[in-house]
C-alpha cells in the first residue's frame, strides 16, 4: 500500500517562516515535520510515498532526495505554482498512488505533528479488502482553535457531519485510509477541497472513523510551533 503526504500548501498562517521554507520542511523537535511522517510510514512497511508539491516545490527533492535514507521510494506530484487544494491534489496523484494496482492508500497532511504515531498495517489490510469502505478517518478531541470539530462518529463507527443525540463532533487528525473510487468524479486539474469528496462518502455511509488517543498537534501558527519546540 502506498501513501500520499499533502505538502503543497502555502502555509499562510506561519508566515514569515514559510516565505522561504515550505511548511512541511520546518523543523519540529529537531527534524522537519514531514520526516516524522516518512519515518512512521517506513516503520509500518510502506515503501512508496507520493509527496504533492506546489509552493517552493524544488526544496522537497533537494532536502528529501529519493527517500532511500528511510528505506522509501519518494515520488513527487507537482501541481504548478498554485496548489489544487487537498482533494484536487490527491486526484492528480492517483496514477502514482495506484501504480501497483492497489486501490487503497494512506493520506497524511504534512503539517500535523503526531510523535509516536504508528500507521496500523493490519487495519490498512482489512480496509483494502473491504470495497464498501471509501475512507477511514482518525479523530481527536477538539482544540481551542477549532472548537466545533469536523465530524461526529456514530455508534456504528461511521463518520457523520452532524452529531446525533449524546454525540459530539471531533477534529480530524488529517490522517486516513482512502480508496481511489472516492475520487471517481474528480475532473483533471480540478481545484477542490478533500471535504467535498468526504461529504459525498459520508452521505453514502461509506466512511468510517475512530478516535486517536495519542498526542496530536496542528502546527498552524508561529506560537504553536514555538510551544512544540519548547517541549509543550
């Protein structure tokens, strides 16, 4: 199973740090954000990783190379000067993600920090064997900067846009398992958010979700970055 790390964003909230360095290459606790994900994917047995790029794209291969230092093969999906948003970026990279004939793949946002996270290879294999499931999302409790969350989890373990009685909405970690068919209606070069496709899958009751109990951070501002590097 392959993976894509979403790394094409401009990182507006982290400016001026991101004026000259792509957000995924900014260091957290001694190494670039994206390297934490590369190491975790390699530990889970993933061997091919696609990195989609746009802003300061040339810095990624210059810094990461071909991935061999982590036992990986890195593939780059360049979107041009203007990123295609998360959904459009994944859709553009589908030929690279499914090159081995596998319709399922990991999706990871490069700008979240989860020290100690382990990609569950056994769960990924079960997901790949279930064509009914279009995606599986990991969620965390809401943070002060995002108090309303993204999705609820139903008693049946499905993602929902609205919380039912006795339920709450949670924040998506920006890590999940996805199937290529979720993007079947995507147009080539279309600029579209991933949420567009997730809403379609949720409406079909074909997206599952679970809570992630470990440490998770959205490295979205200079203040949150500084706190992380100070051990917070």
